[in-house]
C-alpha cells in the first residue's frame, strides 16, 4: 500500500467511484494518444500531469485554439503549435517515459488576474474517528504560471475569506462556499480511510470554477504544512501541528 499512497491515479479512482463524490472529481484518464485527444476534443482545455508527481512538477496545460492550433503551457513557457501530430510529439518529449494522466481543466477564478485553487487539510486525532478540517489556504499562481504551488511558481497565499473577497468569486457567500468545501473535504477523508485505514491526515487540492462549483483536483496523504507556516496568522499551522501530534 506504500506505493499507492503517492499514486494520483489510484486515489482518483477511489474518489471518482464513490457516488457522493463523483460529481466533484473532474474527468481524468491515464495518458495515451487516444485519451488525450478524446478529452481535449470534449473540453478544449486539459491538464496533463504525472501520476507520481508533487509540488506542481511536470504539469502541462493544453488548449485548443481553433484552426488546428494548440497552446501548450509548461512552467512559464507557452508554445503555439500547428497540427495534432506536432503537438502530441512535443508533449511526449516533455513527459518522456513517466506515467501521466490527462484531466479536464477547471476554469479557475482569479485574484489579480492570476488563477487560484486551495489546499484543504483534514485530520483526525489518534484515537478518534471524527474528521475535522484544520486548515484551508488559497494558493494563487505566480506570474506566467498555471500551477499554484507556492514554492514552484512564487505565487501568493491568502486566508480563505480574505482571498475569496479579493477574487472574482467575491459575489458569493464566503460562509456558504466554505461550508460546502468543508463538507466535501470531510466526505473525501472518510472515503480515503477505507483504503488507508491507519491514516490521520489528508491534503486536498480543491478548485472551483467561476460560478463556485467545487472540483477535487487531487488528494495527498503527506501534505506539506509550509503553506500555512508562511501565513502571517499562524493559528492554522499550530492547529494542524496539534492534530498531527495528537
């Protein structure tokens, strides 16, 4: 089971196959020529990412521009490529022999014209079955990046309410959105516990679209606490640490 803890594809299957969560997990397939073109044709924008990756490494966004042209966004570089053959060949060169997935891209809201998503931490204490959301932080992609990992893209971090009020979601109720995210996050932790029964901490990368509809991008069994340590208010970091030790 040790290898399964870092396998994004298996965790996707665990969450997607659970009816209460199915609608919140974006369509994803293991990377192949057929799967890639099938999802890109259907959604026009996809994310290609490693099965075993972390911290935003190796993530590629591909968009169909029309007229046989495709935009491939990797790190801060955007390549406009003409034709399906050259586009797929370019992507295969980038990913090499590594195992990859292709996922429907969520059209994320923005803060200062940069897309954001969030990291949600769910934990339970050692001798308790009760799951609690102990931390939630908004991660804004750095200039020119699609990934929101703070270390990789040098983006910005916000507490949840502060970030939502400064974002293109500022027309929504912060309280209602937070309540929905917490409920879905706890449901996800309960589902994952069926496969990782001894585990007490999960980190979910959650995005919304421009209307506030929630999507679970991926689940992490060993989430870093560094995002919370970087906030000026250390209360969430301290709470996460207490639960981790308890």
